[in-house]
């Protein structure tokens, strides 16, 4: 597909907000407002749209300016690709464009949070971009995000857990992996195929296993995939000098 990635104009933020809400499954209460994306982009943040040759918006990313540990960074708040165009490399292209724009501004680190059961997204972030999964935030959004997505049985609430992802854009300072054998934590192959009770079981199982492995000083460095068996695993290695 012929693709153009650029910063959007004011009206295009409306389409971007709709795409984010749809792809991320946000309720109206949780959705990122178009006006907020536009306002923060003018104040150091970054919104990017991916447009097809006919001008149709097929992908969107949004980040706000942030600072931690004495360094300027971007806090990425959403990445979305329209359903008919997934698996076409659009998400990766948006993140690489985000990286280039950040470096042009002198920003050398991007961080964000992600659903720990979202294996395709984690595979993109860790295996293909070189970002690192560094922490687990159990119930991070429980008080403020809708935990009752449409179609769930009454009374079944999914914990709103996220994992922390850090992308150091300086090639020489990326976290190197130590030589200790890695640990693998299985993730659901396709989250969308899970029934609500299965989703809850996976959530609690991955939460328990991943928090214990991270507490041992490991970090997430990739996702292994066995498409034939329809299984996948998050790979965690010791943070240390690489071989």
C-alpha cells in the first residue's frame, strides 16, 4: 500500500480520535478527545496519521511530552490501525515515524503502557522495534477505566492491568541482554477469541507469572510465536552485559 505518514491538520484529529476509540475498545468515557490531542501536539506532543493514497486515514499514533529521570521523553498514549489494514506494517511504520520525529526534537526515549495479553502488539514493540518491557501495573486503570466491555456477563469485571514499555532510541544505550537463559511466559495467541471467563483466567495467570519473573530482575525482550500450534510466549531475559 502507498502510505503517507504526517502530522494531521485540525479536522483530521476527529478521525484519529474515532479510530483510537474503535481500535482500542474504549468507551466514550475512556476515549482520548480530539481537542486534547491537538492541544498537546502544539505543546510538545506528537500526533501522526497514516493515510492511504486516496487520503483515507488507516492508522494513528499519539504521544504527549513528558519528563522523567531528568530527561525529556514522549509518553505514547495510543497506536491504532484500521481493521482492514492490520498486518500490513502500518503500526511499525507509525512507530518508526514517531521515533524519527522524536530524535529530530532531541528526545531520545519513548515510553508507554500496553495490555499484557496483547501478543501482536508486544511482538511489534519488543521483537521488531527493540523496546523493553520493564514493569507490571496490576489494576493500573481500575478506578477510572470501564472494566465491563460490551458482551461480558453481568458482574464480571476484567482487571485493567498494563505493562510498562520503554523504548530507548539511542542505539548505543539500548538495554543489552545478559547471558542467563531466558524465561518464557505464555500469552493467549489471539485475545479476541477468548470468552470473558477465559480472558479473566488468562489475565490473572499472566499477572502472577509475569510479576514474579520481573521481580527476579528480568525484562521483556521479545515474543516467540508458533503459528502452527497457535501459541506464543513473552521472552524475558536478565538485564545485563550482552554476549
